[in-house]
C-alpha cells in the first residue's frame, strides 16, 4: 500500500520572493506530519488567467493570493464565500474536488489578535491610515464588531479615502475621511490607530510621533517587516498598547491552513517560523 500523494499548495503574487507564507505554512505541515508542501510562484498581472488554469490542471490543493491579484482573481474562481464577497477581495482559495472557492482571511487575521487580548472596541474612535486593499479588510472587520463609535480614514489619495468611508457606511460603520497630512491632529484624539499603508516597509519614519499618541491607545501596525516599525517604537515610547503586523500575518495564515486541512493550525510552530531565533519582540 502506497502513502497518500503529496498535496501541493502555493502563493501567487508579484513580487512574491519576499513572502513569509511558504516558511510559515511548511512549518505547519511539518509540525502536524502532513505530506504537503507549499511554494511561491511569481505571477504577473497578464499571466493571472493562464496561471489559474494551470493550477486547476495540476489539481493544486489550495493557494494564497497576494498583490496585485486579490481582486482580479475573483473572476476566475467558481465560488466565493461570504468573507470574500464582503471584502471584494480574495487571499485564500481552496480546491474542493475541482471547485475553486475563494475566501478572505485578512478580515479574521486583523481582528483575531484584538480578540485574543480581549479588547472591547465599543465606544472607540479608530484612526485608520490607508485606503488600499488591506484597509478595506480592516473596515469589514471593524464593521463586524459591536459599537465602534467612529472610523476616521486618512489617505494620500482623498478620493480613495472617501470611497472607503462610503463602503464602511454601507456596512453600518460611522466613517469619515480626512487628508493624510493632518493625521497628527487626529491621532491625538484616537483610541485606536491602525496603519494599513505601506509606510514602514522601507523603514520610513512613522507619520505619527509619540507626542501625538495618548497613553493606552491601541496602536496596530499591520506592516510586519520590520517587526518593530518606527510607528511601533513611537507607540511604545507613548506607553500605548501595541499590536504587531506579524500577528495579523500569522492569524490570516492559520485561518487559511484550517480552511485547507480542516485541522486546528499549529500556531506556535507557525509563529516560531515567522519570528525566527530572535523570538517575540519585547
Ligand atoms: P495597497 O497598495 O492596496 O495600498 C497601499 C496604501 O498605502 C494606500 O492607502 C496608499 O495610499 C498608502 N501609501 C503608500 N505609500 C504611502 C506614503 N508614502 N504615504 C502615505 N500613504 C502611502 O496595499 P495593501 O493595502 O494591500 O497593503 C498595505 C500594507 O499592509 C502593506 O505594507 C502590506 O505588507 C501590509 N499588509 C499586511 C498584512 C498582514 O497580514 N499583516 C496583510 C495585508 C497587507 P494612496 O492610496 O494614496 O496611494
């Protein structure tokens, strides 16, 4: 009797060479002794349709989708679950006996670290920096929480901020938009600050400094590389309550793993892989 065939999973995106998902998901498969493997494929925008056809042909078990395909991939899938429909974007696809079904696990990934800390968002004013794909997942996640008082969306491109505010309102969230260069005034009033821009990825200085963060404010930087961004440094200096981007990355990946395998994700092994020998930041 032969062993079960290897199941193959992957991530598609461009660029994708920096992705931490292969390491994290392979660590999960190894921890549970699963005969599965996960690899990264660079797929440019023009190659998306052909790539999905190829993934179908090889009977891929499941895959993740990253920039720039999270919206475009939807038209090549057979089914979308409620999270994908609500977010208007897909980051996880499961192959269910030939049917490709799309999910959005960024919504769960964002909220889970707050839930684990037992943070109650009711009555809070949230300052959301950014109005791109990740910011949209944040808005959907916040709309599912009880009693968030208001979300103020600050973005360079004002039109995108206004559109996201409108989408948030449609989900029942009270939203406003504001110019990005005025964030310091809004940050001093916020109970939670979420950075969903790519500022920090290139070690850029934080758009908000410690003088404009109240003690005890929740500061959540979804940028995960570096683990400790300048915003996180400023937040610590202000004695804020910090949530790291790697936590969202871990939780969205754990949820994807659970969708694919039906097993509880080995979060410790995945976290260890993400953080490496240096472990949790202090
Ligand atoms: P998008 O390209 O869709 O959006 C980028 C956002 O960043 C836009 O709002 C853009 O503003 C803003 N921005 C970029 N550069 C600047 C700048 N110099 N000054 C002000 N605003 C700027 O990307 P995503 O939404 O997909 O991703 C955003 C970040 O979130 C990335 O760093 C990504 O790594 C991270 N992320 C983390 C996840 C996690 O699991 N932790 C999951 C998904 C994303 P404008 O519209 O004006 O151009």
